[in-house]
C-alpha cells in the first residue's frame, strides 16, 4: 500500500503540480470553449432555449475535459514514461502494473474532477446555471466512470511508442470524436449519416446520460450498454496489442 | 548455494534462432560475466531472465521463497530519467517498492549525489545518471544484481569506484550478473565467464580455464612482415593483426620467442604479456567455434 500511495504522490507532482502546461490545458481549454459558445458566439437566441443550451453545453465541456485528461494526458504521460525508461524501471520493480496504472488513473480522475467543478463554477457565475450539489455529484460520478474508458483509449494510443505517432493519433481521435459526439455544436446540425455515426460514439452516449441526469428525465439502458461494449472492445484491443508487442519484445508493460 | 536456474532456454524470432538450449546455474556470492560479440544474444538472455520477453521454450527459476523482484536489482543500459522529479524523490520512490530497502542515506552515498539530492534528474550529467541508476538498482538490498553495460558514460575514477563497490557487494554475499564491453574491467573482477556465441554458451568457466584452453600468453610486436610469415610457427595459437601491430597468442612463450629470432631484425617493440580477455575472445571467435 505504501508504494501505491508514494507512486500516486509522485504522479501528482510530475503530472499536475510541476506540469502546469498540462494542468491549464486540461482545465482552461474547456472553460474557454464554454464561455465562447455560451456567451460570445450566441446572439438572438430565445431565453428559454439559451437556458437549456447553457446547461447542455456545460455537460458537453465536462465530457470534453474528460477527453483531454483521459486521452491526451494519459497518452502523453505514458509515452513520456516509455521514453524516459521509467516504464521499464517499473516493470522490473515489485510495483505491479495494476498499481502503476491505478495510481495514474487516480491522478487523471482527480484532474477531471477538479476540471468539472471549475467548469460548473464558471457556468454558475457566468450563465447563472443552477445545479444542485446532488445533481453535480451524480454528473461527476458518471463522467469519472466514463473517464476510465477514455483512459483506456489513452493507454492504447501510447502503445504507438513514437511521439509523432502519438500526437497524430490523439489529434485524429480527440477532435473528430468531440465534433461527432456533438460536444462542440449540436449533433442535429450535421448530415444524418454523420449523426448516425456520432450517436454510436461513447462520448455522445455519455452526454445522453449526463443530460438525462441534468434534466431529471428517465434513463435508458442503451447508453450504459454502449459504454460497456466500447470498454470491452478497447480492453480487448489493448490485450491483443500488448500480447503482440510482448511477443516481439517491444513491450514493457 | 544456487540462486538462479536457467533450464533449456530456447529463443527464436521467426526462423532466426537467437538462443539454443541455454542451461545455467548461478551460485550466490559470485560475479558472473556474460560476454560475446554484438548481436550474440546477451541482452535477449537477460531480458528472458528478467521476464521482459517470453522464451520460446525452457524455464527460468529464481530459487527463493520471495517474489523474485524483491530480491533482484537491475541496472539497464539506458538510464532512467524521470521528468520533473528530483534525485531525492526517485530514491525514496524506489525504496517504497521494496519490503526491506536500504536507507536513503546509504543510497545517496552510493550515488555520490549528496550535493544534488534536490536537483531534478533531467539536470544530471551522464555519469551522474549512471551512478544514480546503480544506487536505484541497490535500493531493495537485492540478492542478485543484473548490470547491463554498467560503466558506459562513467569517467575512469567513477569506473574504478564502481568496480570497488561491486567487489564489496560480492564480499557481502551478493550475486552479480554483468555484461560489459570493457573486457579488461571484467577480467579483474569476474569469477566466472560465460561466452555466448552462435546462440549457445560456448564457454563457461574462469579466466584461468579460458587461458589454459585458448592460450596463456600474448606476444606483441610491430612489423612490416606479413601474417603468413608467422602463421606456421609451431607455437602460434592465433594471430591478430591491426595495421602493422601483431598480437600472437601462445601457450609456450619461451619457445615462440626463440622461433621469432630469425625475424628479430624486422620486429620492433616486442612485448610479452599475459593474454587478455579481449584477445582470448577474438581468438575464440576466429579459431574454435565459428
């Protein structure tokens, strides 16, 4: 247990406290987008529609923040560990993979938690969005569960092991996924075929669950099953890629 | 006492055979040097022992009741350089991994980085990173230590201190498994040599046994003559020629010097030495087994 706590402490220092660029990138970018799309780029919108838009966009940016932390920060941190030989060092030490990845997940989940709270605070102050503590707790809990799936995607990208490839993959996945899932602008302004693709994406389904929580409407089992299936698929791909790389002597996991 | 057993290890990448039926027993309190040409499979063998890559067949057994990682220390070829973390933090983090770690002060002394303990790892020089890597390998007070090219990047003083520390560790009962391209360093310290060649352990024994098998003495000189002039002398075991510098391995140095008498006018800087691991390995590759 001692080693897990120590590892987590060190991870906080190197990933968050001494890496301000990541911290501000993960936290500030969604806040900037939120203000931009709810305050600056909207005009002549009926007040009733604007209220719902401000609430829904808060959910979208919460999920977007989870994507930045879960996918980009995870992939980059694991790549950094690979390049600095820390991953090999850990593999040869008594620290288990579960403890290594677990301690990193705690940091990233905390980062997303702080990010979600900061976003909500901005939404309350800037747009007077009204969310009870209970609803906020539910939203954050669900998003943190979703973050685990996003972290798995980040881990998978880090297997590319080359900085250029990892950067390319994160850009190719995060931004199209955000657009397709309707996180930046409403999904119904896109062509139907694109909407159909977007609605299969886990981040869209996560936003459906979040919006149901926010508007206190009935939850359906579909989005949860979608997230479960995506998690299983990503986990399976991770397992296979890891096995292939280990056979080739390329892996330190 | 045997601490590690390697049984019938085979490793192939596709059709290429890297290791063929490797069998070893590693005894405690000894220094074992694994040597061989580049690409001979040394790193592959170490990686298999450390479970970094799977073997095609065979078994590696650490004969301990504990988790083998608790009794093993590893210093790999490439240094660990964790970003945004200080020397003090990485030492304490590594200590936290082990059940019975050495004290922080002891590891700091081994690393020789007392004045740099609050510096970031990324700011250390190559030699300092190497010494830190060595201290981290010792963090768990390991019974068996794997050192892959440990002195690369160290200056001569640091290398000297390093081998003295290795000798001290051996005397305290540790087992050290080492690979290095600085063969003259291994020659003075290792108890047992394993020569990996053509996918097999081609030699397993002491430097004394290797000398008695491959030639005790080395006769060196400079000459404009051709290799062929000396090749047929009865006491020549092998000749290595670099430019005009001859190195001849022999088991009968007095007789060889007598045989060289007719050529003395064409020979400069004649020297007789005990054969080195370097020349023995060269001889081994050329004559015996390739």
